[in-house]
C-alpha cells in the first residue's frame, strides 16, 4: 500500500510539473505576442539595411512615376512625357523651388533677417567670406534634427552653448534655412527615424515662427570615394537622392519651400564637384559656398523686401554673387 501511495504521489507530481510547464509556456507566448504588438505600434517600419521602395514624395505627389536614381543636372524643373502619354517626373527636383522670375539676384542684405539652422556644413556659410557671415546662425557641429527636437544643448562655432529652438525664436527671423542630416545618415540603414524627427522639428519651428518662410535645403552631395570608408558607408549619391525625395515630400506636406542644392554643387554624376570638395569628400571649400550663396540669392519666396531699394538706386552696380576673399578651410 505504501508503494502505491508513493507511486501515486510520483505520478501526480509529474502531472503537476507538466501542467505548470504548459501554463508557463502559454504565458510566455502571450507575453511575447504583446511585446511584438507593442513593438509594431512603436516602430511600424522594421529597421534594416534595405531602403524603402516607395518614397514619401510618391505619396505626396500622386500620378507620378519614380523609376530612376540617375541624376542629370538641370537649371529648372521639367516634366517629361513618355511615348504612352504617362507623365513622369525625376526625383526631388519636382518639388524644388524654381528660380526667381526677376533677372537680378536679391541683395546680400536680404539674408540679414534670416537664420540658418544646421551642422558643420552650415557653419561654413558663417565662417567663410564667400558665405553669408552677416546672417544669423544656429549651427552646431555634429547635430541632427533629433537634437533640435529633444532640446539638447548644442555648441556654436564660437564655443557658446545654447538650445537651438530657444536661440532660433530669440532672433524672430523672417526666414529659416535648414540643412541637417549628414551626421545621422552615415550608415546604409533605414532612415525613417531621421524623417520622423525632421517632421517634428518642422512642426516645432512652424509653431514658434508661424509667419516665417521655412526653407528645407537638400542633403548636399558627396564625393564617390566617401562611402568606401566603413564609417561613412551610407553616404553615396543614390541613397542621398532617395533621402532628398523624402525631404522634398516632407517640405510639401509641411508647407515649406524645398531648395535643390545639387543644381550648383553636384556634377553630371550626382557627386560633389571635385573643385568644391574638402579632402574628406563631403565638407565644402569656399568656392562651393560662393556657388551655394549665388543659388540662394536667386531662389527666394519674397523679393519685395529688396525691390524698393533697387528701384530707388537704379544707377548702383549689381553686387557680386559672393565676396572676394576666402578663408582658410577648417
């Protein structure tokens, strides 16, 4: 009898352990499913090395086919018609602001009421005489749109630390020029978070400065050898074209102006012109800033701010597109 009781306890113990393991496995499965559902809600696009096949620009501008990554420079936006009658547009140039109708570029003083928000590339506009040293700057080395959105304390070129949006609001500018992204696009991975932060940043700037003109400048091109460095594997022409497609769509969605800097900085292959490139292949020489400024002077939303001065002094000679002196590259 004792042997039977011992046997029964042994069987019941095994059965209890089996039931406990089953219930535990079921609870773990439910927990994993809950984690998976939460993850999909927080991150609808799974991170990975593949770029999105459908760009935001396709969604923002319907009835348009996007099929090529080849870049051919052109001074104005054109829409091509295929033999079957389908209208086709090429990458981010479709959303780019066209050149001013007036023949003369705006005076350099036009930018005295502007603020340039960006990273070290924007700092070049501030440092070099061929840039716009008299404009206002919220430019900080190594930052991306996430630093602006999160209210991080950033360091200016003169060493002063400030919170970008607070500094931007204090200037009360009539226009804001933005160039951010190179520092967070170094690896060939999904850039959805970059776009999300960029959109949030535009919303915050619009809320702070509802009357200001906001210009989204395209990510600048780089030299083809840059991506050979593992630290900059994501910095190559075809990828930056995709990013600029989405930035152009974001500008359209947020009611901002999009500026295509590739018109003046890129060669026929979509790479940064060799004569404009610093040794690292992505920073820009003073000559490149001269071309950049010339482009900005002919692509503005409102020219009436300087038109009266031009009418009052018709005999005055036109200002040069850039200053004569060039600083030593940083």
